[in-house]
C-alpha cells in the first residue's frame, strides 16, 4: 500500500512522557517547528497545560496537538493508539520514545520484584510495544524517524552500584533500538537513533542525585532542538547513539579482542 501524500512541513510526531522534562520540551520544540504533536503522558491536567502552551505558539490553528492520556504499562492502549493514528492520518512521521522511570536505587538482592517489573514495563516493554504498534505507520511516512532516550548508565565501562534495574532497562532499550534500526535500514525510509541526554535539570535527575545543584546542569530545553533535528527528514544516520554532552554521533563497538 502506498504512503499517503503528505506535507513535510506538518509532520506528525508522537512524544511519550510529554507532560514534563525532556518530553515536554521536545513537544514544544516540535510544535514550534510546525509539527502536529501527539502528546502521550499519564497526567491529563499536565497535558492540557501543554496543549494551552502549544496553542499559544500556533495562534489561529484549530488543533496543533493531540492529547493521548494513557499509562505506557497499558499495552492494549498502545495498540489502540496505533489504530487511532492510522484512522486519522494513515502514517506517523516520528516517534520520540522519551518516557522512563528511574525505579529504586538498591542492591540487586534487595530490589522488590514489583519495582523491577515496573522499570522493565515502562523502559523496555512499552517501547517494544510502541514499535509493534507504530512500525506500519512509520513505514508509510516519506521519512519515518525514531529517537529513543537512553542513558549513559547503560554503557559506561564501570557500572554504578545500586543502579541495576535502570541500567539493565536502558541497555535492553539500546539493543531493541539497534535491532529495529537494522531491520528497517534496507526495507524502509525509517531511521532509528538512541539519544543520551547526559545530566539535565529534570525531576528524575534530582531524585537520583539529591545533593546536586540543579543550576549547574543544562536543561531539557537545551536538548530539544537536537531531537527535532534527529527526527527531521534530513537526518540519515541510523543505529547509532547521539551523545548530547559531547554533541557527537557515536557508533556502537563490539568487545575488545582478547
């Protein structure tokens, strides 16, 4: 089935975790760039505030954003989301998989199974379910783009003690994104990137590093324009990591030879 005709100046972009932090900043940046933003988050009130701000950026437009209040652990809702997007637009131009949870910082043998399952559900399984639901729509775009927000916790040479669930989940997300990049490289116009934001002034960072001065950190608003660039039709890299602290695109390497 051929992709529907589309106006690339009004791309359809879905952002998860859009109610605050990186997701909110990204949603606003995409709206400024002229995209129609599908904003996904759990909190209805925060999404409505985001909608008000997007409307203020785009006066005169009837509906520059679509709000999708849902819990990413509701996997059936993610399937329904894909169906709704197909009925309305027949395509999706970009997915920003930003939503994530830190979980409990604890020795592995003290982690409660429910806490482990929650981190896995949001950081890993939900992103796979999004790929499963949205892949047909991304392939119908003239330039489907995907950006998953990862963390240095997944790949640093010396893993930090007590960060097991979070580090594991981000390493799994990296593998999922790289696999999806390989599967779409020669069969579609979809390009898939991982994005390491580094330390930013977010609530998650404050929870993880309570003694840190947030004024010393860059902000989600600093990162957001790069997410817009990575999700643009002009971006051609895939299966790689964009590292915001160094402003560089990095290739993944295998283990050193012994």
